């Protein structure tokens, strides 16, 4: 694997495809405030929210620009087919899960999955965790009724608590400071594991193949703005809250605040695409977010659902390819396959998840493009949240260990089973 520059100054003399695009002329880290901002909490005291964000802005950056640029280089390899992306973790992280044992367990599952993909494909794996910052969640409504009482909806620990009481559901901007602290705590644990930690033998082999990067949805824009810093070496702005951030299906409007925000940062940026994604709009999103057509800058994450992927994805792939954008295509087979079980639980069927992955790879084989990897909501723990898999988890067992803070996750056994299937798809593509 080529050496990766450890100093952002090295990017100044990099080949044209690796150079960072100019920051849009009218962009600044608060320019999103002049656009419609969806999925934002209604802070009861806006002045207190401003003060909390200001406090976050004075804290040290959790992630360094040099490591963000290293991820861009790694993703550029995934864009051209010489690497695989495995991105996974919790639907919504809880502050309480940022303790060392829990973080190490997540890392173990991520690394084991990446090892299987690497052995199966013969390619290096770009490992990205939904970890150390995935504290916010978009919701379909601002409120919900619990036991006859209308309450603000739970928007993740960075905004409010999940307990169904008015006190817990009241948006609290001080939680942004707590989010920062828990991010730093999780990063310390990840750093310890990367350095060997208490048991260097457990993680050493896989971590020699490349680092673990962090990611989360850039949802709470007060927080993302506060951690966006100007790097003097490149004269570019970086969102230092994570190595990579993405914009979700609910917030990717071209004229919206979230696209405005990510258009000016130098991080790799992901965009989720549902089955109703408009072809012209997707091409315009690519032009807006990747005007320099720089490999490793833009990750497109289709989340079509098992029923729609083979019909909805091909025209998008063709249009993006025709526009000349070297995007990283990563399949999210989770969010388009959520159903309500007979027992009332929000769940996903393993067969639907596997079917969407199969469809994703089949589309790219047919189009002659590279399926770069997958983006999963998963855990190494033995939860009972998704139906099926080799252990044939049934509806009646969902209540046993249904522990997610929001959406259902694959458990450890289901994750391993799916990763084996993905590795076989990658082998088939290499043979073809």
C-alpha cells in the first residue's frame, strides 16, 4: 500500500485528482443558517443553545485534518476498485455506550468483518465505524404520543433522552458538550486499541492493514458548525467531529442547510439516496459536492429496499457515470427494509437485507461499475432486533433483547453471515 502523507501540506503538491477543491465563494461555516434546516430541535432557550455551541467551538478538534485526508486517499482507491469499504455500527449511539468495554466490542466486530472481507476479496478494506459521534437521529415527526401524552420525539442523546417523560424529552443544548466529551472518550479507547491496548495481539493483524475511521450523520448543524475548523496548511475547512460525515435522505435537499454545510468542508461526504431519488437532482448533488471530480470526496449510499434496488439504482449509476463523477458507491441495505412486526416491534428481515445487497452488486456488474462496499447498522452483541438469519430469529423472540435506541441492528451472528455473502459477491466480481 502506498505511503499516506501525515501532513496536510503534502496535498498541495499532490496530483490534480487529489487536490482539494476551492471552498465555494459564498460559503462559510455558518452559511447553512440562511437555508431551510430540517430535522433540527426546537431549543427552548436559543441563547443557551448559542452559548453551548460557542463552548464546543473553543474545544480541541477531536479528529485531525491529516487523518481526514488519509481517508480521502483510501476512499479514492475504493472508487477505482482497488479497495473495499466496510462501514458499520449502531443506529444511534448512546452516551452510556462510549465506555471502553463497549467501544472495544464494537471495534472487534468491525475488524473481524473487515478481515473476512479482505480475505474473501483479496483487497484492502477501508474500515469506517458509525462510532464516536452517531448521537443524533432524524425522525419522521416532531412529536409522539406515549400513554396518551404528546411528547417531543427522541432525537438522539445529543438532543434529549429516550425516557418518555416531559423532562427527558425537553431538548437540552448542554448535551452538545456531553456529546463532545463522549466522542473524545470513545476516540481514546479506539486509539488504545489501535496501539495494542491491553491485548495487542487481538487487533494487531487487522489494524496493520489500515486505520479505523469514524463517521456519523451530519444532522445537528449547531454542533457540526462548532467543530468545523480552518486548517492553515491547506486553507480549507474541515469538520473535525469525524473523519467522514453524511447527509441523510430526509435532509439532502439541494437548497437545504445540510447540503450547504457539507459543500464547503474538505471531509469525505456521503449522501443517502432512496428509491425516489430524482436522476437530475442526484447529478446536481454530485456537481455541487464534487465540482473538482476528486476521487474519494463523494460517497453515494443507495438505500433502495429489496423490492426497488434492481429498478431504481441502474439509471442513477448511469447518470453519475456519464457526468464523470468518480463516486464511491456503498450499499445501505438496512433503511429501505424496515417493517413493523406482528408483535409491534420495528424490525428488518435478514432475507430482505441480503436480497438488497445481491441486487446492488448485480446492478454494478451489469453496468460495469464498481460496487465499493456496504454500510450496515450492526452490533457485535447478541441482540434480537432483526428477523431471520442462520439462527432463524422469529417474531416471538424480538422482545428478548431488543435494545436499540432507535432502529433495529443486525446482531453479531447475522453480521458474520451477511459479511460472508458480501465476500462471495466480491469474489464473483473479481472472477467476472
